[in-house]
């Protein structure tokens, strides 16, 4: 009697918790349907505003749908470990550059670990890694281990930084996993602005504060580059600067000034059409070798618009060595400027950054400092006075949305190495809706077929199995909702499989009961013996399935994990419903004389 009371209490608790866990899902669905029922947008908007807290709370706690059901983006991103290893090298020369160029080409053509390609190239050249990495006394094996650790840390750090960016962006239940030594698999359900997400994930967020060189030095540098290009005739064809309101030096003998214009105040610019040509030109090693020592030519991240509507990108000559980096940034906030029109990002620094910023600004009053993010100049303000507070501003931003994205990447931190998207797939909401219909249909047909079979073959006992089956599905969905897991199409397949497993357990029990009844046992005794003697077989099959599902979940990725997760939950629920729930249903029916031997077919 004591055991029976415990079983009844356990069933009641499980049922109540399952319903409570799924209630937000039902509320989210009903609120969405109610909102869609309004015929006018103002009415729908008023409903959303008046019920905002309830809608947001229900949506947050409701059962999430995976990428294949909800639509969204699937991305494969690769961490540029060649760039990472280049950063770690301390003695870079032409030979090192040639080796890294070969490594980069081989890495692009295969999935071999970059560290293996690197060490292999050094062996081919009969050179020690210590010539460029770490201490000269380190052996190649020691350096390989250190670089392997750097590589592993970079991948894990990139994963966490990208996760932070996605979380701040607001994607519900993103799936981010590593693959191999340099790839990240990212699934973002519900994403609609794909271009914005691409920019958010790819940006390294390497923030630097660099001093600008004087305009006279910029003009002399451009003249030197132009002379070199004339002598070597190596400028790729571009679109000439044609803004008549400026004073660019344009003649056929001055090819650089066909791409770059110079204002009368000594500042330079290029047009939107010539921007890519100029960027490729400035990245050339022979051009960089002609620049003054410790300097670099960078373009503005955003264009200025001339009087005739042409987009012009300013060109800056900045020091290559940064005065301060984004590692000192502790807070970033997107807002509007003093005029209330132009978006900008306010930044605060830690104590170390505040001290350095005060010293830098105090020593460079009247000079310009460029705020550089990922190799592009966002703004280059003139230092008016010493700034002791450690605050700074990034402006030159087109929209508040862009400012918020910049805030996100600055808060999340800089990636240890560049990442690039090497594969991308999108699932549209309409395709997701088709998958939902197909999944629900398959689940419905599976449940219907199994239920009818149990009713026809086992008569009244089949009703108990069908009730347990319903509870089994409810438990699976409630666990997914309660732990904020996502239901995917493979997950639905896992539920369909658990329906079969749950019924299989009941079939074993019912056949055992039939055997006992055929042996002349009373109905109550036959039921007790049937459950006792079928238990070991049921337990063995369920434990085996749980073990296989656990291994699939541990070593699988994406859809495989979704299938394994629902299979594990469904298997555990099946063990509970087939052993405990159906037995208590039989006890209830026996107590009211509602069962006979014919109840088992």
C-alpha cells in the first residue's frame, strides 16, 4: 500500500510538472494566434504593448524549435591559424614569409592541421622552429606543443567570443560546436537579417588607437608611390577621380592620382568605385616597403558624401604601432551624439587604459588620433585637451543598428585570429513550416497506428498503453521546454522511435501476463507476475538504447545530437510509463472490477 501511494504521488508530480513546463508553450501559441486575429495593425500593436511582459515571458520559456523547423542560418567558420602563428613569430623575414605563404596555400587545399603543415615545411627547409618562435633553446617538439596549445586556446576562445556576440544579438538557443582543429559549426534558428549576422561574426574586433602623421608627410608619401608606379607601370586599371570640386592631380603620367585625390588641405581620398583597387594596391609588399618607417596607409570605414552625391573614402597615414588597444575597454554603449542625430559608441577604459589614455592625449594636444577597428579608420578626432577620464567615442557610424553591433563586438572582445565563413546554408521559414507539418503528420500517424494496434490486439489493456504513450510524449516535450532545448526534425524522429519502444515494453509485459493467465493464474497475480518477469528484459533493452543514445549525443554534432537527446529522454520516460503508469492504471481498474481476462485480448 505504501509503495502504491508513492507511485501515485510520483505519477501526479510528473504529470503536473510536465503540464507546468509546457504551459508557456501553449500561452505563446494562443497569444500569437490572438494577435494574428486582429484585422488592423494598430489593434495588433496595442495588444502586443498591453501584454508585452506576458508575451515575452511565454516566448522565453516556450519550447524552442530548431533550425530546420524554424528557419535560420547554418554556418561553418574557420579560424585563420596561419595568421595566429604569424602573430606569435618574433623574427619575421623574407624566408619566414615564403614558408607561411606555402603553409597558407596548403591549409586552404586540405583539412590537415596547420601546425602539422608548418612543422613539415620547416623540416623540408631543414630549419628549426626556434628561429622564429619562442626561445632559441626550445626544441621543435616543445615549440609544436606550445603552438598546439595556442591553436586549441584560439579555437575555444573564438567559440566563446562568437557565442557572446550571438547571445547579445538575441538569437534563442544557438548551437555552436567545434569540428577538427580549426572549424566552428554554428546554427542560428530564427535569424532573418543574414547580412548583419555575417558582419557580426566575421569582425575580429581588433580596436587600436593610432597617431596620424602630418598631411605634408602624407602628400610626400603619395608622390613617392606615384613616381614608383610610373617607373614600374604596375598600377591596375581603376576609375579615375572625377570630383571637379577637389584638386586631384590627374594626368596620364600620374597613375596613382587617377585613383586617389588630394584636397588642398593635404588630406587624401578615393572614390567608392576605386576603393577595392586602392585597397589591393596598399596591401602590396612593394608599396608597403616605400612607406615611411612605422607607418601604414588605411582607408576610412565609412565614406563622406560630396556635394554632388559621390561617396568619398578618406585615406589616412597612421603609425603602425598602436598607442593603445581595445583590451583596455571595459564598457561600450551605443547611443546618439550631442546633436541627437548621428549614432556613436561610447567606450570606458580600465584603470590601466585610463592612465595611458590620459598620458597619450596630454602629449598630443592639437594632433589627430585615429580610432582603428579591424584595419579601418572609424574616426580621427583632433585631441583638444588631456582626457583623464578614460572615455572615448567612435563615430562615423551610419545607423543605430550598426552602432549596437559594434557595441556587441567590443563587449564580447577581440577574436584571437581572423575567422571566415567557408560554408553557409539558409533555411527559410516557409520550408521550416513544411518540415513542421511533415513532422507532426509523421508523429500523428505513428501514434494513431500504434494506438489502434494496441486497442485491437489487447482490447481494454491497450487503453492503458495508449494513455501511457500520451504521457510519454508530453514528458519528452516538457523536458525539452523546461531545459530550453530545441526540438528539431531529427528530434521528432527520436520521438517517433520512442513511441515504438514504449509500446514494445508494454507488449513484453502483456505477453507475459497472457502466459500467466494461460497457466491458470488469477488476473491480479498474473499482472503482478507479468510485470516482475518482464522487468529485466525491459530494463536491459532500455539501458542498451540509453547507452547508444548517450554515445551519439557525446560524439555527434547538430542533427545527430537532436535525435540522441529526444531518444534519451523518451527512453527514460518509456521506462517510467510502461512499468509504473500502466501498472497503476491496472490497479485502479482491478479495484473497481473493470478488468477481466478478456481485457488482454
